[in-house]
């Protein structure tokens, strides 16, 4: 007696999804220079009622090595991570810290007052605060009761 296995489409889809995830997690598709040339700093971008705030992780970067350009709807942050010159390549077992020049650009979700923008730098964290323009700030309207209705 011969047993015939009937394919179950749902399990085939799940296994195909797993196969695709494994394929793209494979070292073959990740660049060998990750960490050395991947110098895009991490970014948190959020809004408050008053401003758009960006926090960018720049460990080891000096504030004077950072340049920020703000246009109507785009912020570009450029700078340089310092390269360690004391260690030779042969001494590394694992290397992930970013080195060299970096650029990070992101769109501003709402209109901001570029003239009033300010940037602070503390403990390797750049905080860019871009106040919202008056026309995009939320306006509170008080509801007044009507009499006699």
C-alpha cells in the first residue's frame, strides 16, 4: 500500500515565510562591513503640542563635529565618528562600532519654525527641538452654552 501525502496549503505558506526570513537573515545578504561602514545613527522622532523633537544617538562624537541643516520639511545631520587609531585590524575579534563620516536625513511631520530651532548635546545624545509654527499648533476652543434653547 502506498501512502500519498496531500499538501496542506497553510503549512506550505508558513514554511515558505520561514524560509524567506532565514534567507534574508543569512550572512550572504548582510554586508560584511556592517558596523564599519553602516554609520547611520539611531533616531527617535516625536511631536508635542509645541514642537517636533528629534533625538539622535551620536556616541563618541564631539558637538563641534556635527552639522545640522533644516529646510522646509527636511532635516539633515552630518558629522564624523572618530576612528580608533590605537588598535590594529588584526586585534579585533568583533567590530560593530561606527567609524567615519555619517549623514542622517529625515522628514519633519509638521511645519516648524526653523529660525527658533535649537540643538543640545549631552552624553552622546543630540536633541534637536524645532518649535511648531503658530498655524499648526493646536487651538483650544471653549464651548459656550446657549441660553434659552
